[in-house]
C-alpha cells in the first residue's frame, strides 16, 4: 500500500503571510545596503523610532533579520500551499506596496541628496585630484592653442 501525500490547501492566513514576506524581503535591501556602505539610515531602534538615524551595524543586523524573517515566511507559505503562480504574485505585490510606502516615507525624512563626504571619498580625492580645466585659446597672450586655468 502506497501513501499519497495530502493535497496542500491554501488557508486565508497564507494570503496575509505572502505579502508580509515580500514586504520583509524588500525592507531588507535598503538596510543591508546602507549598513554595508557605512551609511546611517532610519530603523525602528533609532531615537526617535523610524525617524532618527541608526548606525551602519544596526542597519546590517536589521537587514539580515528582515531577510531571514521574510525567507522563513516565504518558505512556510510555499510549503503549505499548492499554488505556483498566485503565491509569488502575492509576494511581489507585498514587496511593491511596501517599497512604494517606504520610498514615500523615507524620502520625506532624509535630508536632500547631495555630494557626501566620507573618509573613502576624501582619500580618493587626495590620491586622484581633479585635473585643471583645459580651454582652447587662439594664441596671443595665453601662449598657444591650449591653455590651462584653475
């Protein structure tokens, strides 16, 4: 006598967990990238929560935690459902919705983007200074066709 595995059934909470896993997976990306880049970024552990900036180490840990939780929820919902297309669409919908929410929320809180000075960019500037600008001249007092200024 052979055993047939029970057919997986999709419960209502699988459709709640699937978008939540997508949201956690998409939230892992900016925290982990900012942590690896050495940039401060808002986390729930900042002061005030989700507004203040947290250290790069905190962001790295928070990013890995989101990645692990999102992956665990994804594995759980995938193993419990028989759906092959609807579940990934729910995960993507959750990731997209949360990404739009985060981009609107975080962009309102962060200072405007501009050139950032970090120890790495300062070292690069010292090692590779910008060349002087070269302007074409037509002889005369500049001493030839090419002249340097600056």
